[in-house]
C-alpha cells in the first residue's frame, strides 16, 4: 500500500512540475494555429493578387499548411519536454517510404507544378508533344492534363511525361504555314502550272498575301513533276484552308487541261527472233 501511495505521489509531483510546460505548450499550440491561419490567408491573398493558377494555388497552400503544422507539433512537443528525435525519425521514414512508393506520381506532381508555373500552354490551346499526343487542352491538374483530340477523344497525359517532352503550341502564333504537293505531267508547262496554282491561292481570302505564297519544283518523280505549294493562314483556318485549297488547285488545273498523272511504268517487250 505504501508503495502505491509513493508511486501516486511521484506521478502527482511530476504532473505538478510539468504543468507550466504543458500550459506553455498549449499556449504555443493555440497561438501557432492562429498564426498559421494568418500566414495562409496572407499567402492566399498574394497568390490571388499575382493571379497564380487556381490548381497550383491550392496545391501550394495545402503543402504549406502541412509543413507549418508539422513544425508546430514538433515545437509544442519539445516545449512539453517530449523527446522530438523520434518524431523526426518517424516523419523522415514515412516520407522516404511514400516517396519510394509514389515515384511516378511524384514525377507527375513535379511536372504539373512546372507546367502551372511556367505556362507553356493554357486551357483552350491546341498542342502536340514528342510522344505523339495532340489535342485541345481542356483541363490542367496537378498530376494529369486532359486533352480533346481532333476526333473528339479525351486523352489524359501524365504531367511528368508532358513536362519532359518537346511541346508544340499551335495557338500562341499569329500565322501558320501549310504545305502540300501537286504532281503534273512531264509534258505540262511548269510556268503555266505555277501561275494557275498561284491564282487559286490568291483568290482565297484566307491565304495571306504576306508572307507571299511559294510554289516550286520539289522533285522529278517517277510519274510526275512534283511541285510543293506553300502558303500562310491564321491558325483557326488552317485545316479548312488546306482541304479547300487542294480541291481548288485540282479544279483549276483540270479546267486548263494540265494533267495530274496517275503512277505509271513504261513496259518494254523484247521479242526474240526465231
């Protein structure tokens, strides 16, 4: 019985000794929580003033909140006399384990942060990358970017791969060049064919006069003289101009009887004498 009383006495004595530390720790916890809210509110207002992307803004604020609360908890524990070395070791081991388990996701996370910070493209831009993905950007998240391809399919591209690839942005340009090849017969007049094609280009108001369209002989092919037709238009009209101009060139050449030959081969028959 005396041992129990002595034990209880020691416990009560330890609690009484620790009360000031506990009170200070609780005060730090309350004050620290209020200070964290003020810091987050200030950071959020700065982000809004600088017009930081909403997705990046939410991610950075969440990351900052977690870091601040971890520091606060360790500080309160240290003030109360609790050994914080074990806490640091636990957080370090947990962070290492999570990092190893989520290597791919962390790569996408870093890629998403880079994309949202440096803005190589934005929602509504038509882009393509070196992985062969192309489409209109519909949404940029922290881990994935969703694209809508020309045939209406939704494609979700990992931000890690996207950030590390060569990105072509077809929206942030004022003009875009189109090229296609027209083959004329070897018996046709090249100068006349060039004039007919140029007339078809200049009669279409969507084709820019500056830079001036260019038409030149690309190659002397097996069946035809291949001519490259090159012009410029605004990005919004690009595909429709390419389709329409090829049709107009074909019609104009047909009207002037300049043949666009089919692939052909000359066959020589050698007849041996009896």
